């Protein structure tokens, strides 16, 4: 015996053995009785083994047939597993995905996204590169990352590029609000102050590429003034520490501002706020890349 020509012959053998007759096996497999008999005969010829004998009461499996039955069932199980594995490989996605991250992982739901990627696409290897929003946009256009999280004002979403820039595909994930926070004891100067009054107070500045700088620059440009920046930092925890230390004002996400007020007694300006949104961006020309396409779908589930 060199090979089995047809797996269906094994299926016919196992089904007849289970059902005890050719007629019932034919019903199970939706075949004719002659077709089942032919398959049994062909398997017997290919193996050189008599699988069944006929008696007055019908077919009886031979000792050799009984010995082969377990192996035949294992073959069918292996084929079923092969088909299941093959179906999972249809649309299989693999490769290395570089994601730019910003602020804290909990806010951008990074853990949830990575867990879904790991569960549904275990052959996608992720590499995280942390920065501020301006970094993410720059790294994306430089090809250093494949996609990333991005913060901006609602009217400042990255989208159609200029003649010299590539188009950016943007998925908006959430809207939120930035508040102005101040050190404990600054209630009189801050609580009911407008933007013009706040501009004259000491501010903790951030680099031009940060979302804080971009949002404040837009606000104060419309007023024709600039904030009184007395210190410059590039990390949100450092900004909060400097506010708590009494150095100056800063923008802060609304949820964090409330926590800081309750925990450290910081002051939150009541009269002003800045709308913002969290996005996920990739180059438009690559948005249909299988890894990115699947990441977009999982992001929607995460949010």
C-alpha cells in the first residue's frame, strides 16, 4: 500500500462501522448505497484488508477492520483539525506593527487594544513608541511608526495634507475637555477669570509640538495676547507637580483636573475650558494595509 487515494473512502468505512449497515451510512452521508459499497471496496483493495464480512443479519466488521477503526477515526479527526486550522489562516495577518502612544495608557485604552490584537492576531508583533502628539504626526510622516494616537482640537484634526505632505487618515475615538488648573490658594485670581485675565498669570508652558501648546496658542491668538510662561516642561506628570508646587497654571484633562482638586486642593477655572479630541491616525495610502485595517476594527471595539 503506497497511499490512500480518497479520504472519503475512510469516511465511508467509519460511518458504516458506526451505523452498522450500508443503507444507514448512505443516509448519513447523503450518498447512494452503491457509492458507499464502492468506497468500502476501494479502501479494502488499497489496504489489502478485509474490513467487513456479510452474514445473514447484515455486515459485520472483521477483527482487522476493528483494529483499523480507531486509526481511521484519528485520520478523520486530523483532517477536521486541518480544515479548522486552514479556515483560521484565511485572512491571516502577521507582521510588526509600530504604534505611537501618548499620555497615559489607561486614557487611550492601550491595554484593551493590545489584548485584542494578541487574542485575535497573535502573529502581529507590536512595538510601542511614546511621545507627544506632535511627535506622533512627525514620526508617522517619516515612516518611523505605522500609526498612532493623536490629540487635537475638534477643528484641528489631521486630514488632507498639503501639496508636499501625505494625506493622513484619522479615526476619532473620543471627545473630552481641557480645564485650567492652578495652585492651591489661587482661587481669587483664577476661579471666575476669563482668558485675558489668566494670560497675565504665570503659566507652565509646553513644547510647540504638544497639544497643550497648540490649543493655548489658538485661544490666545484670537485674543491678541500670549500667556506669561515662566517654565517649560514636556511631560504631564511634571506639569502637575509644578502646579502643585505653586509655580503656575496649566491645562489639564477634565477628569484629572477634578481628581487634582479633590486630592491636592488645586483650583480649577470655572469660566473657561478647551474642547479636544483623541484620534488614531495613519497615512491614508496605508489605511488598507491588513494589519492597520484590523487594528482600526479592534479600536472601534475598544471604544
